[in-house]
C-alpha cells in the first residue's frame, strides 16, 4: 500500500493482475470466494483505460458477453436461431453497449436508416407501450440479429424455456409471463453488476438508455466513444429506462468501493 492512501503500489497491482489472469478465462464464480468477481471488475476497469485500443467499450462488452456465455449452464432453453418474437421488446443498454452497436452499424447505411425509422415510431414509448406496439427491432434481419456479436447483455440474457409462453406474450399480446431459468438471470445480474462497478470505479456514467435512441445519439457525433470516455455526456437527452433497484445499487457501490483501491 502507498503511505497516503489505501491504493496498492504499482508492483502490488502487477502481482494482482497476474493473479487475476487465473480467473479471467473461467466461468464466473458466484460462490463465497470473492476473487473471481473482483478479478473481473478490475479487468473491466482496466479495459476502459487502454489508450492504445481502438474501442475499449467493445473489448469490455465482448469480455462480459463471453463471460456470461461461459458461465450459464447448458440448460434446455427454447431459444433458437430464427426464433425472434422477443425482438419486439424495448432493449435497455448502458453507454458501452450503445457505443459498440453504433460502431458496428456506422458504415451500414441500411441499418442506420432502419434504426432512424424505428426510432421515429418508438421514441418515448414506455416498456408496456412498446410491448403492445409489436414494433420489430431494426437490427433484426431475416429473423436473426444482424449485430449478434455486439448484441446487448439484455438480449443475450433474455431466454425462455417455453416457446408458447413467448408467442402468447410477443405475438398474442398476453401479459408477460416468460419462464426463465433462475440460474440464467442470476448470472446476468452478476455480469451487469461487474460492469456497473467498473463504470463507477472509472467515474463513468452508468445510466441505462433505450437502444434505438442511444445508438442514434452515438451516431450523431464524431468519435463518440472517445468523447464519452473523456466524460462528455453524448447521451444527454436520450430517455433513460429506469434506475438500478436500491438493493442492487448498494451492492454495486460496495463492490466498487472494495475493488477500487486495487485497480
Ligand atoms: S439487438 Fe439483436 S437480439 Fe437484441 S432485440 Fe435487436 S435483433 Fe433482437
């Protein structure tokens, strides 16, 4: 430790980084041993600060997406390629997710046009209004996600064990009652918690936005990611999609406070 504060010295941080490597390629350990979670928070916080990397946000989200996929059990979910009725819901994204999607479609004129057209219909709708509107995500092409590698965590983590329940809700208009395996939702929450904790450690905004509006805001400016990482609020004016529940918020803050001195 340094004498004036509780931050680790450079050599101690390097040693910890080497120790962290043991956990980064493994599934997330949600048991009582906190080292796996702390290692991933440190890693994600470090990824946000890589000056030489073209898109730190893409690296962060790719890491977390792979971590989620590696950790969920290979349970029998009903989700299959070509089954996309759920891609009519409002998708909530953090800034790094929106920035990665924007970078992915920036040079795809047709995708950008479709996103503008969809936003004209969806802007300002509540989650419930959006569900009832049945407006299809503009990124869905031939019943497949056209940004599959960069799809948001919420899309990755939305799974169901009952196709009929999905069809009843997303096609038939019934009240949502989608049976999701608890193991999947627990892991999705844990991965989101890592992201939020790392954002807080780096002093980056952790708001969540509606996907279409957030992506268009990122596409509207040059160098959106660099500007956002430098603290410019390029998403000002984009509707936020609800805050973090208080108990979750407290857990994220405690995790960030625990890990911050070691980054
Ligand atoms: S981003 Fe991809 S997975 Fe998510 S709603 Fe749109 S098409 Fe579906």
